[in-house]
C-alpha cells in the first residue's frame, strides 16, 4: 500500500475563546498547499481513500487534496488523526483499510512525525514535518507492528 501522510497547511493563530479544532487555513496556507499538491499530482499521487482529522484546518487541507488530486469519493473523518492521537490507534485504522491501494492521511503535529517514526520502526526518529509537507511510505507488512519503507518526503518550499 502506498501510504501518504499530509500535514495540514498554515492555519490561523489561536484566538481566545475559540477551540483549537476550529482554526481554519489562511490564504497563504491554501496557496502553499495548492503548490505542493500540484507537484504531488505530477508525481502520480492518486489516493484511493482520504482519511482526515476532523479539525477544520485538516478537513480544509483534505478538501484541497481531493480537488487537486482528482479524488471524487467522500472524505473519511477520523479521531485517530488529531494532534495527540496515538500512532498505534492510527495503525489499527490503516490495517483495517489494507485493501486500499493508496491511502492519504491528513493530520497534525506531533502526530504526523510520530506516525512516520512508528511506520518505519524507528521510535527515536526525529522528523521536521513542516505544515503542508507530504510523505510517501510504502507499507509491505500489516502485522501488529507495521513494516514500511520511506519512499520520499516533499517539503512545501520545494514545491515553489
């Protein structure tokens, strides 16, 4: 399975009295995401399923990904992709979807870098997972613990 991890784009600053989950993408965040997703499309990224954190900024990121990558199915919300989710919980969802050829997960830090380390069986791995970054990991074993290989990582500044 091709597994793509996408961190949401640049979002509004936190405002007093507003829940973190309600922060939306900024115009700059949308613009940078469009650039990286266009580059991803030319690299052949075509998810068969998009699963997203229910937070507004992640959902907006997933909507942009669907539009630019030609994905026409419904987005699947998952609490296993919120910022403090457990990679093991997310892995359980991925395992349940192992029949999908290509899965795009849209989420947040610190979960995205933790998930990448978990997938690669490298718990000490430090990843600078920038807003709008996209990673491809190919999963080749779906046991209790994953076995996967990092294929590439695309940082937003590289897509300019």
